[in-house]
């Protein structure tokens, strides 16, 4: 056809922005319960070898600024099990590292895929991506939040205790991105959460306010022994996250006394132990505790896949 032809060509427009998951409170309480319940069903189907390809021919773009083991494999494998396809976009494989604005990447990806999962340093990059994408954007981790980990944590607790009522959790360590999302998720689920951090490492006040809005803010203090006393679950994470290597020596000093070890756990003799991994044995947790029967860490790791499958099912219908 000549370029001078007058035939009217279609002019597709972008739909209104989709629902996103940048932090766990982007879900309603009912939606959170639905995701956990669906994840439990999908996990059972997976273990029984029942096919559950409920998202046939749908595609997920996985955008990584930070490296990962669990996030990549759980999302990619999960999308395959749902009948879809995942596209890995590593740190050196997109134009983001060569000056393209996040907004442009988001608008282009929206024309190719059905959803985007992004694992980034700056949470503002996720906000920009969500503002310009016409497909769901899922936070695979940012410096502020890790909602996908919280979903896996909640499924793990639900499985172990048959629900969330009267379950007490103690967070010991850094009030980091994992802690912040978990504080909000715990409030939404109705868990009793106590947090012990060194002074200056508490979760952000705005996060605590959001937790209060969705249930109740956790009690935050600086005494790990008091926090774990009679807890049902003790949860910790690394003290030095990716990108903080230059703070390592200072942090190791600041966190002295906050290691999850047999001595600390003597105050909670029946408590299960959670860790989102990767773990630094001998720092925030001992190898003995991590390898003990009370550790739920491998269950947590597996549950990343099942809860993310449930989340994608929720977002993509």
C-alpha cells in the first residue's frame, strides 16, 4: 500500500492503568486472604501433580536491577506452571542502564507483555513504572519494600498455625524492606507483631502509620530478649543488604546482641524460626538454628512460588 494512501489505520490507545502491587497494602484485606487461600490451593495442586495452567499464553517481563536466586526462579517457574511465559531482563540487557527513562521502558513493555515484575534499588523507579504502565507492575523487591516475601511469610504462618488468630511474631534485627512489608502484612492478617531493632534501625514511621491504618502498628523496641519472650515465631533477616557493603563493619557492631541463636531462643522455647534468605550464618542467625527442626526457611522459600502464582492469577484474572 502506498504511504500516500488515505485508508484509515487503527489507532490503539493504552487502557487506564492496571492494578499494581508495589507493597502489600495495595491489596485489600479480602484480597490478601484470597491470595493466601489461592496459594494454598495452587501449592496442593503442584504437590499432587495436577496441572493448573490458568494463565495460558500470558507473558511476564522480569526486570532485574538487583541479582536474585529465589525471585527469578520462583517467578519464572511459577509463570510456566500457570501456562504462561516469563522473559528475563537482567541489569545489562535493557536500555535502562543506557539512559532510557523508566517511563519509556514501562510503556514499551506494556505493549508486549501482560505484567511486569521489577526488582530494583530505588522504590521511586517502581512508582514511575506503575504510573506509566498499562499492565500490572509487581514489586519483586525495592529498598523500601518486599511484598512478595510477605505473601510467602503469611502463607507459611497460615500453614503452620491453621490461621493467624492468637499467633505472636517477633522480628529481631534490621527494620529493613522485608521488615517494613511484613509489619504491614502482619497488621492486615491480624498477627501480634513485636519488633526489636538497634536504635536508629527501626522501620520508617510512615510504614508504622500504614500498619496502624490496616490493623495495628507493631510494638517496636530495642531489646531482642523481651521481643522474643513466648513468641510463636521469631523472624530475622540479614544485617547488611545488597548495596550496603560499605556499611558492613559499622553494622556488625551496631547489631551486636541481635543474633538469633540458641541463647536468645531460650526465651521462646517452642518458637518456629523464619528467615527470607539468603542468610549470613554466624551473623544474624547461627547455622545451628538455621538447620534445626524449628526453622521454616525452606518452606518460606517454596512458598514464594505459590503465593506469586496466586498473585499473578489475581492480577491477571
